[in-house]
């Protein structure tokens, strides 16, 4: 299994802390390092890092990180990082051959979250999304969250930032097949903007978007989207304990 980490965006809400979101330190470790080490701990043998904004700086850091983490890391630069994140997904997926973990560079997870997700694939789905049913958790930013509505099988019926009827929140981690980048391309062909959510909804409409419930154990299901100064402060305080396999 490989992993793809999306690290191309501008990261405007963290600009007061760092010029590059992937290189933003959390308790002394850049977010991209946390992501790579988490992917390796979940079983990934190679990590593709999709770069865009501040690509030169991020890519310059990757060889050192590969040596220290003991994992193959490849950089895949997107032509226009201002486009929706689905274009980054397609770019990263072009560098892997089979199922892959898909992660966002600004999301961090307790080890059981990704370990469980990595085992959640099946022939009945084109993608499996990690979801949290604790939709009122204080760790979630409701103004930035991507919400999810599921059916009685746990498959997605609707996904997006503005849907009003939901029962879970998107954790920012996926076990994807090559159906996902193909779905993003199909959604673009139908006139959509090219977001990851567009591709997810395309698969959901065809009954191919499953979920993996990360559970409710406070430690084993901990995750955080480090997207703004408030979340960064939470990460500084909580990440070393929650990511003990990385911080030691």
C-alpha cells in the first residue's frame, strides 16, 4: 500500500504562523513529517507528496525526511495549486498503482485511526472515508468541516461543507482506489469545479463511497485538522501525547 499526502494549498489561515502549511511545526515537528510518519506507521511503503505553494521548500525537505523516516517519498508538483484539491488528488494518484491512503497535510491522527482505515477496503466500494460521528466535538471547526450523510449500511449519500442534513464529519483520511481520481475527472467533465468532494459525491451517487467509523474512544480516535491558529494551539498541547509513536 502507498499513501498520497496533499500538501499543495496556500494555507491562508496559518500564514501568521508559517509561510508553508506543510512545514508548520507542531511541537517541533513539521506537519508533513507527522503525515509521512503516520502513513508509514499505518503500513505505507511509499508516500507521494503533492506540492504546489512553496513547492521548492517542501520538496527540498523531503529527501532528509525520507532518510530519517526510512520510507520512499516522491514529490508530485501540480501545475496550478490554486485549483480545487481534486486536481491534487488526481496528480498524486497518477504515481501509485493500487489502493492508497489519501491524507491531507494539515490533518493528524492517533495511530489506530489510519491503521483501521487501511484495513477497511472491499470490492463493494471505490473509496472508504474515515468519519467521526461526534459532530459536536470541540476539536472540530464547524465553519470549515466537511459534513457527511450516510445510509443504513454506512455508505455516503451526501458530502460537502454546506449540506444541512448530516450524521458525521469527514476526518480527512481516505482509503482510495483508482476509482476516486476517475470520479473527480468525471465530475469535472459534468461541469463541477474539481474538488475532492465532487468526486466523492459522484461515487456516492453510484453507491461506491463507503465509510469507516473511527469510533469514540478519546485517545484511539483522536484527530485534528490543523488549519488555523486555534487548531494549531490545540495541536501543540495535545499532539505529543496523542501521537506518542512519533514523538516517543
